[in-house]
C-alpha cells in the first residue's frame, strides 16, 4: 500500500518498504550490468553527471554536487574493500567547484588526499581502473552511492545498505578534512555554541529538491516541503529536552527558510553568515554561476554546514546528501527525517 510517513525518527525501527515500479526496473537494469575487475587495482573516480533530460536547448545533463560525489567515494571504498582493490583515487574535475589557481582536482580543495590506500603495503603505482564509461555499473552516470543507500536510496537514511558506523570507520581511515576547514568549524562551535545548551541542527534543502511532476520518476518530491513542519519538529525535540536551554543551528540554501526560523525562534537560531543562499524557487546554489562567491566558497560553506550539523545534539533533516554526510561524521547523532514522498509499504 502507499502511505505517507511525515517524520521518521532514528530511535524507531525502519519501516518495511518496497520500491516503486520505476525504481524496481532501475535496480534490475543496474543489476544486469557486469562488475568491474578491481582486484589489486586502484579504482579511479571521475566526476559524474545526471542522466540527460530534455530542456529548451535539447538534452542536457548536470554534474553532481559535492555530497553526492562524497557518498560515491564512500561507496567506492566499501566496494574496494569487498573486492580486494588496492585503493581508491579521486579525480574530480567538474566545473561546479574547480578553480584554476587551486588545481585541477577539486576534491583536494576540501580533503587532504585524493589517493586512499586500503592497506599500508598497497602500492600507489599499481594498475588503475578508470570507471568513467557511459553504460557501466559505476560509470559516468552510475556512481557507487547506491552501495551506501541500497535499493531504496531515495529514502536514505531511513533505509540503507551500509551502516553509519561502517561509513564512519571508512571516513576516519581515509577521508580527512583539510585542517583550515576544521579550524573554521571549531571556531564557530567555540564562539557560538553556549555551554551545556541542547543543540538542534536543522537542514532544509529547498531549491535543490523541488522538481516538476516529472521528478516523480526520479523519486523527488514534487511540491515544496512546508517550513511549518520543520519548525514544529524542532519544537517537539526542544520540548523533549526540557528544561535544558537550547540553540538551533540552521543550514539551508533558502533565505526564506532562515528568515522563517528566526521569526519562530528568535535569537536561539544560529547560521553561517557567509553561506550561499537564494530565494525560494531559485536555481540550486551549486549550479548558480551568478552568485557573488567562488566555486570554492560554495563547497567550503557546504562542508562547514555539514560538520557543524554533525556536532549538534539532534538533527532535523529532509532528503539531502549534505545532512546524510553529517550522520556519517557522527554515527551516534539522533535524527528526524522527512521523506516528503509517498512510500509504498509492505
């Protein structure tokens, strides 16, 4: 049957859910593609694109954002371990984040190393497998992120294929945020968070998640998630933590949502001052080349948002790879998740 899950909360058991017909077909087709031979080789990841879609100018595809690629890297590490690969090398050159004076591979703008050896004895000069083909299981359009999310990846983290503790282990071992970015996160936490306050993190991704009715084919919501629903869930979390004092850290791409939360909760709301934000219904910030900030700043502010969310006491989130990553950085963080789509339950 089809039902509506308004909020899934991490202390509950995940519901039994069956994939939609379109997702079942997609999973079947993907399962028919051959597995690459990566044993004792280095998996090389290139920037991925979305599947082409029809626009006024014809068929068009877009590059994936930072945290979509981040989860593809995590999935590649899971796959590499399971298939005895020597390591994973990240080579992301998509124009969303690249800047000429920072080097060709934008992954290294944010993380210390692009080359991840799975064992100390693995040679960096071993044979490489470049997974950048078109019709391949883990190629130009199909990254490794489904390994993390599983067959119902659009409902992650309510459903999943790899546990948060396993992802955290891989992060700790192989994916290291650059020290200057960690310093900015630490500075915000030290200066803005009150001692002993109960910290509620809220992530609302508006512009990047709202699609036309054709979005139903890709399992995105087709109407705007109500701001009020998020404010009410934050209040429920705050009430449960009473009588402790609280603060609410808001990470969002929408100016309107931040203004709404400040109207509702006043000076208890914190947010990054320099994060890129636009008005509701505008283009997603990572795709908007007209914003007065560099590609690097877009990526850095998103990563800082992610890490501050990971440092809170409780996370209220919608469907987004950014706040999914917060749960990997902090595998013990409790959360509420709003799917905002109809769910076919068993």
